[in-house]
């Protein structure tokens, strides 16, 4: 790690701040310092990991105005779980009130649960027993499970395609967020007991906590955040990448110790949530309202259409779940994306906000490193009164917006199904009857147009109140979506029959092709 830091910085590194778990005793801390010294480092301080996370979020005596604060730090990583409750006094001194956790619980357990489901799906399809698969196939399932889990942090479904997984048989299936939530819920629920015990040991009620902080990659999962909010009765802070929070806090502590940081006061907060428009016209928040700045957040997105070579990044601010209902700040286009199946390209979108409220948004296609960016001001010229009006409007429209969001998500899922039919027809065109393909393409084109028109109606705000001359009623929209769902299911059923006939015909041709090479 010392060598990595030196290569990155371009100069020797001689001093370091090292973080350790809060439950480490003095001997363990000293052993950690000794290890740093053996690596040629002068260890300035060993900092508790939850304390470092609190610093990364700007929680200090200065930012708290000298008040005593109680902070819960929920740390769920790949292989371990830790929960700590800290107290910070008026002078900025942190004290660990209680710790708990499970050293054999983490993201790998969630991956295993998803992989087991994929294994069972594959085996039931091909008449195999789950224990039949070899080590290579099992590892491929685990890797696919982890990839799908991360994709579902942002999407409502993820495709899993593993060609020739075992015995020349392939796995092709779709996982929904709801499915994965059900699969991993027992894993996440195992964190609830330690959290409650940690509260009891600290002699605190959830309502007495001032902040709840998330650390570790698994906390990017919406289900985890929901469980944390349910346990601690408040929304956790999410303004810092949970994978980087501890390291960032250690860097802040180092800056203070060497005099480069004279205070850790974060002078402002984001007045409104910041994010981008995503598939289906929805608003994906990257920086929630009231996040302390400066701050930075990166999330990975993907393409929604096969062979998509460019994406438009539309930057918005506001509190409404539908993108068009929020304030548009700017947009840019990321081009030269290598053609690939939808969901394959990895596009990292980063929001970086400085202390002056300047927002720098960048998008990088990971395989090529190609990058585009834009710079805007987060307040967008709004007065405090206008900001409060927008927040109040979001609150008053919450139920209506939730219904619209649900409808748009349903339409997006239908559109994905229709795109899959078209994509498969492209892939297997040589084996399909041209007349049948022509008829099917006409049906999918008509269906896509109807889905798009309905989605645009919803994005424009036409539902579900039904009390305006230009608004469709809730019943009308629900009936329209129900009809589209029925038609989509019919198209899918007919398409599957078409593909099966083609496969049977191909298999018959192969079996009648004469003798083998013996």
C-alpha cells in the first residue's frame, strides 16, 4: 500500500494515519502501528474506523457548533459486519460507547444466496441437480450473482447470461430487485440483532441518535438502507461513498495532524437533491438534499438498449421522483461507447461539489476511459424561498408522484421485454420464418410506440389526480397499462413459440445430417 501511494503521488510517503476496528484493544492497536513501522512508515495515529467515517461526513466539534452528538456507524462490507455507537463531546473528542457485529457476515453471504438461486434455476431448466455443477461453473455463478447484485443497486432488474455454463448448456435469466431482496433479506436481517444490542449497551434509544452513517459496499443496496432506517428510525447519511468513507476520514485526520487542515468545518449543504435522469424518465438522486459540502459521489450506470453508442446525461435538482418535475441544470453527451448488449457497458457518473456549491458532473465509460463533463451551480439561481417552495411541493405531491413512479417503472419493464424480443429476432434472423418475423416486428413497433406515448403522458404530469382538463384519470392510465401488459405478454408468448419452432427445426436438421467422424 505504501508503494501504491508513492506511485500515485509521485513522491516518497513517510507518514501515515491508519484506521482500525473500534473493538481493537491496545495490544492490537500497537501491533498495527508496529506493522506500519516495519513498512517504513511513521504512524501518526491509529484512528477508529467509525471515527474516521464520522470525520469523512464532516461531523466535528466545529460543524456541530460545540454540541455533544451521538452517532451510529453501520459498516457492512464483503465479509464482516460492525456496528458502533460513538459520542462526540463539545471539544470534538470521540468516545466509543458500544460496538457489536458479526465477523462472518457480509456481502459474500448475499452473493452466495443469489448464486444458489441461479444454480437452482439453471438445474431445474436442464434437469440437473445443484450439486452436479463443477467448480468453474459454481464460480461463474458467484461472479454473476455479485454483478447482478451491484446492478440492482440502481436498476429494477438485471439480466444474467452465462453461455455454456455446464455440459454445453447455458443460463439466461432475469433477476428483479424484488427477487434479490427476498433472497438476501435473511442475510441483512442478521444485522438487526447486533444493532439493537449495540443500542442497549450504549443505553440509548434510536430517537437519541443524531446521525446514522453507512460504511461498506453492501450499504449501497437499497434494501440495506431501508433496514437501517427501520432499525434506527431515521434516514442514514449517504453523502460520502461508503467504500471510501473510512479512508477519506483518515486523510482528513492526517491533514489536521500535519497542519494542512486547520478546521473540518463544512460551510454549506446542498439545498436540493442532485442527480440525473435515468431509464423511464425517473430521477436518480446521487447527492441528497442537505448533504454537507464539499462532497463527491460516484455511481455506475449502464446502457438501456443493445448496441447503444452514446448516452445523454441530464443533470437535475429537486425532490420529485420524476425527472421532468425537477429543475434542469444542464446536460452533456457521452459518445463512443463500444457497441454491446444492453447492461454491459459500465458508465461511472461522478458528482463533485466544492465549498462554493459548484457542481462538476463527469461520466466515464470504464472500458475505454472516455470521459465527458459539465459544470453547473447547485442552487441554480434559486432563492431560499424558492427552494423551500420546491421542497413543500414535493411533500404535497408525494402520493401522486409515487403512483406515477410506479406506473413509469412498470412501463419501463414492459419496454425492456419488447426490446428483448426485437434483439432475439436480430440474433436468430437466419433461423426464423421471414413472414413471421415481419408480422412480429410490426407488433413490437406498435407496442413500443404505445408504451412510449403512455410514458410521455406520465412524465408530463398527466395523472393520477384526474382533476384537470388535460389530465388522464388514474383509472384510465391504470387500464391502459394493464392492456399494454396483456399485449406484451401475448407478444412474448408468441415470440417464444416462434423461437422454439426455429430451434426444433434446426435440431431436426442437425440430427438428420448424416454420420459422424468415427
